[in-house]
C-alpha cells in the first residue's frame, strides 16, 4: 500500500517545478525590459488535515489512491499574484500556450464572483513529473488574482475556519461589501495603470542611479562587453 509520503512526493515536485517556471517567466519579462504581469508566485501542497476534510466532504476514503488523485484537484496549489486585473487574462493566455502542461478546466470567479464576493481565476492543469518510477501526471490548481483579491480571500479563509462557513449575517454583509470595495480599488488602479507603471520605472531607475555598487557593476559589465 502506498504511503502518504510516496503519494504526495510528485505533488511536492510539481509545485517546486512550476514555481520555478512561473518565476522564470517573471524574470524574462524584466530582462526584456517589459513590465511583468506576474507580481509574485507562491505554492503549497495541501496538508493532510485539509485532505482529510475534503475526503469527508466528497465521501471518499482517506487513503492514497487514484480516486483521491482524481477527485482532489487542488492537492498541488499555486497562486500567481498580479498588480492589475487586466494582467490576469495575460497570465491565463501565457499558461494556455505552454506545452509542458495541459489545461483541464478553467473557472472565472472574476467575471462571475461567488455569492460571498470571492474573486479569482482558477485553472486546473495536468502536469507531468519525472520520477524514478517513470513519468507521473498530477493535477494542480493555479489561482490567478490581484493583490487586493488575495488580501480579501486570505481574510475570508481565516474567518471561514472560525465560523465553519456559517457567518453571522452582519459579518457576511461586511465581507461582501469589502469584496466590492477591493474590486473597485482594482478598477481604479487599472484606470491609472500607465501612470503607475511609469512611476515604478522611474523609482527603479532612480534607486539604481543612486546606488554606487550598481553603478560600478554596470560600468564593469559595459567594459566586458567592449
């Protein structure tokens, strides 16, 4: 019988590899002098306690199995954070174009938010992992959202544990209002996107120009190219 360690090992590898690849995408934008749609990337493998809770919800056995791997699509989870709402569609298209994974399902909770106010774009992908036993394809969930959406979702997630999903009406209404406020903030920031990005470029260049170590490094690299 498979142990949990053996069962979860490919998921850990998938999260590690995908984090590196998505962070690499961000670096490539920077190296090309283009503003990256990816602000930062995080990832995790679902803890056993959370897997257990999910098996109770779905009515399946709490044991490593093909059924568990099929039914629980978010054992491996990644979050890609963006500065602007428009960046989300850019990231989604970049993921669709990749040939090292296959998109299985997409759920748009931004255009169609949950009743709670939750917004995010979810993608379920099948990702092949090379192991000593051969290639294993695992499912991973990628959540793509703005920083404001992520802040709200983190708060709601913590509150959900406290109230076990049964929010008092006042708290429920306040969370919904906060979700709308967060989305309005995103829309407002998107409306002045060009000004924000120009300011960020100026700030970055100003820091570089006033740092003697960076000036010395840049001069050295120019001489080496000559």
